[in-house]
């Protein structure tokens, strides 16, 4: 819903010009679409072109000093000298012709192949390898690092091309691997490159010393957002949801680990998983978070009605549940935490209640079995309005969620924007296809609905029939609930608003906690929000510990 906060309020004076401008802007944006390619390195940088023998000898001597130095100051200086030489050698390893192993051999070194890099990958499986220091973190906030020995790097493995099957729950463009490389000097053998995941290895034995392993916790996710093609297409996902139907999916931020607690993020309107990139960077800096949680993102085109998107979310959650149980024991799956921002909060909210027939009754006067619609539409209506709540989440956190809609959805400029949305002619839930024309037969109360009812903006109107029902239904028993709400720093709650969602809509009676922060609707970039989210997630670990 972020676009509602910033869209010019004078647009109703010139709707025709608005539509023309929007269409031209959309055409320009679509002409620039495309999946980024990882940077290629054909030749080592100039500063690395000194003789390899010099860099190897410098690294060897510094490695020996780091392992034998008696003072902290001497060890720190030795590690710095070693890391500088290592960085120059690494440029020869990652750049040039041939495989990584062939380049290593040209250096007079070898590569340790006894361990994988993650997800069963070996070095030669990667499509790119970059030093973490070369990756900008401008879009995600502060760079979070750990000082020590070794060179933090990012490996990139692109996933299948569009139209091909991808790994289960892999991000659509590729997977970043967080690594730290070290060049060992075993006695009587060639120097050997070893690649560690800093979450698994925090220190190394060097000589008679135990030294901390260097790490960069921000570069991998920063590189993912730079390489992502979906996270730059937020406007298209509103106006042309049909183009992105295949990308409605859950994605795991890192290779699946059954021992970790799933933390599922759901974004809102005119948004994408990228709305959480600063928040994810803040969370991932914490050792307790990395040791206990695994992040999943739900991505979907945000032009569709939220009831349909919620049905697709439940479908993806069912698919994920089946997947994790097929991998063996999943002891922490039911300790899952959902986080929903804006419309994503409504999707989470609806998926955690049992509507029985009440959602359907909010629209229709005839019983579902008496509707004169085809079998597929009948089943689609049932999947959207009569379903069981999700079982896995044991806690949900709402961020600026419009539980009763947003008045801005009824403004003139929003109505004009609705007319620009090109909804899919055919939708699918659980392999059941149906058309919006067929679905219109659901509404029997009052006049036939316009297309606006089937868009996300139309379904965010406070007059949308489902909200009254949603407010009255009980949450699933045992579910913990939290709200984080912005007041733009005005301190005027309960008369407050974040600029898009008023407090009367974001307030949730019976919540286990409610925190008001000095933020607008873009609450996911608010430091106070990050601090409160950390508090809740640590509380969750304490309260659900087996």
C-alpha cells in the first residue's frame, strides 16, 4: 500500500492525464525488464598483478606469525597482512580462463573438495564468486561484519531459467552463498584453499592460536537483492498481475535446514520481498537469530484481490509443509512465525482463522451448492471462502496491517488506478482454474460488482464485505499475536495513522502486545520496528523452547 502514501492528491483534477502518464511510465518500465547477470572477471585487477610468488610468500609468513605471535596486537597485524595478500591471490583464483581448479593449479595451490559450499554445491558449480567488499550494501543499511582471519566472499548459483523447473523453494533468480575463504599452508604440501560458512565455523586453529574467522553478514543478501528481477517490478506486479502468476511462491533465503524455526515474511501492496531487505539485514547480524531462524519469503503479484492471494498463500504453505516432512523430521516447523506487512498482514490474518461459511455469506444469499456456476468456479469459491486455518504458525506479527481496510482505497485517485489494473483472465488455486466472469456469479447481494472488487485496491476498501466477518472470527486457539503500528511520530494514538492505515484499522483487540513506533507506513525500515521484532523473536524462542 506504500504507493497510496505518496501518490499526488490532485490527480482527480486530471484523470485522463494521469492515465496517460501512468501508461507511458509503465511502458518505459517494462522496456527495461530483465534478469541481471553476475559480473564477470576476465583479468585480475591491476593491484593484484604483481608476481604470485610474492603474494604467496607474504601470506605464508603472515600465517605463521599469526599462529605464533604472543601479543594481540602482533596477531592482529599478522592477520591483516595475511588477509591483504589473500585478497590479491583470490583475484587470480576467481578471474581468468579455465575452471577454478585450473586457476588454483596455476597459482601452485589446490582446493579442498572434502566439504560442500552449501546445498551440496562445489566451487565449480557456481556461476560467480565475488569478494564481499566489492558488493555495495547501500540498499539494505549498515554493513555488519566480524573481524578476523580470512576473506569474506559471496558465491552465486543462478537457478533455472524461466520456464524450467527450479529447486524446491529456491529464489527465482539465484542463491547467494555466504563464505569465507582461507589459504592453508600444510607442511610439505601445496597451499590449499578452504571455503567455510561463517555460521558453521567461527574460528580456526592457526599454529598454536585459535583465531576468529572473518565474516560479512550483509554482502550475500545485498547481492541477492541486486540480482533479483522481481524486486524491481513492484508497479508491474500491481498493474499486470497476470505476468507474474508463475512467480507466486514461497522462497527460502538460505538452503533448507530442518532444525531452524521458519520465519515467513509476507509483503504488501505495491511491494515485494525486497520491502524486508533492511529488516532482514538487521536480524541477520544477530548470532542468536542466525542460529535459530530460517527466513522464507512469500512473493505474489499485488494487483489481485487479497482473498485470492491469501488462498494462494495457503496453497504454498501446504506445499511447503509437504516438502519439509518429505525431508525427514521437522521438529521446529510448528514453531513457525509469520510476519505480514500492510496487505500481507491481512493475508496472514485471514489464513489464521476458520471462516466456515461466513466469508461466503458476506457476499451471497444463495447457498454455495445452489450457485449456478461451473464445477471449477464452485471449487475455487470454496477454497477462497471456506477453509481450515494454517496449523504451523504458532505466532504472528502484524506490521501496519489494515485489518479493517484503508480509507485511501476509496479515494478518487485510487479508483483511477484500479482502472489501470489488468487482471488475469484466468486464475488458479490448487490447480483449479476459473475466470473472473464466472466468479462474479458469487455476488448476489445488490448490483453486480465492477472489476474493482477483484483488484487488491478494491478489496482494501473498508466497505469490502469480508472485513466485518474477519473482525468477528476468533483466531486459531493458542496463536500468539503482536502488532507493530506507526504513528508518524505524532504521539496521537488512538487517533493516529501511519499515513495509509489509521489506528482504528491496525489495532487488534486481544493482541499479546501492541507497540507504537515513530514511523509512517514504510514501517519495515524503522529501527524501532526492528528492535521490537527482535524482542518478540527472542521471546518466541524462550516461550517455545522444547
